């Protein structure tokens, strides 16, 4: 465990790993894409745990029973959003409703945004040291992911609705309390939406 993740792990933190989508643009289930010698979902669960998250809640939906064994093998607690076709807000709500009661920080990440443990650890460390409400990474002036939210916002997350912009509404409501953490890692901007994005990222990963 890194120095930053060691500091962060002293305070209970949890991650919501959103992996319920249809993966329509990718053409195959994103959670099961090969990544760093494993599947994308296994990679991300393990990186979140190594980065200081005591609990990782993987929210599944599309082809959930196919993805479940991979998530559980990596150490995640699995919950299924049965209304996954209605949008991401349902996944945030489903995961937030089973967060441990003592959670002090919540990392929210989509499965198609692979992030290494040092990024997670640095965010959690800064979040706790600053007593922040929301912490987001920034690379060369651009905001990235994941966001870290105070555990006190769990109730708001558990009630988000797609019609009211879901997670975005929570972020906007607390925008004045958001702290941006500059990180020298372009990985905070990585987003695997399309096959071309995925192939480019695999190439970058191989040479990085």
C-alpha cells in the first residue's frame, strides 16, 4: 500500500463502481474488456481497494450474472440495478443505499474510467487531510474522475433521480465546497466510450 493510501485507509471509505450500462457504443460488455492482464472490472476493484477503499460496491445491471463472478473474485460487494436501462442515477442510488453506515468518504467511478491505486490514494489522502466535502482530480487544468464525496452526502446520493440530473445535481449543489486536486497523471481523464478510445488507451498503457 502506498503512503497516501495508507493514510487514507485509516478512515472508512467506500467506492461505488458503476458497471451497469449497456455498453452499446463499445459493442461488448465494458466490465469484461481485457485490461492490464485481467478484466476491466477486476482491475478497477483491486485498484480501489489498494488505493485505500475499505469497501467496493460494484453496481451491475446489463448481463449482471455474467459480470458478477469477476467483480466478486476481485473483492467487490455486488448489487444489481434492475432498472439499469433508465440511466446512471439508478445505479448511484442503488449503490448508495447499501453504503456502510460508518463511511466517511465515497469514491464514485464508472467502470470505463480505469484509475490506478496511486490516483485513488492521492485523492483520498487530500480529501481527508483537507476535511473536504468534494474532491476531484485535475490534470493540466481539466477536471477528471473519480470524485470523492463526504460520507455525509450518502443520503443525497441515495435519493438521486435521472429526471433531476442524478449525480450531477449533487455535485452542482455543493460546487462551492468542491476542492480540485492537481495530479500529474493523464489517467484521470481516461474514458473508454468507444472501441477507438479503448484501443488507444491500450496502446498508451503498453508504452506508458
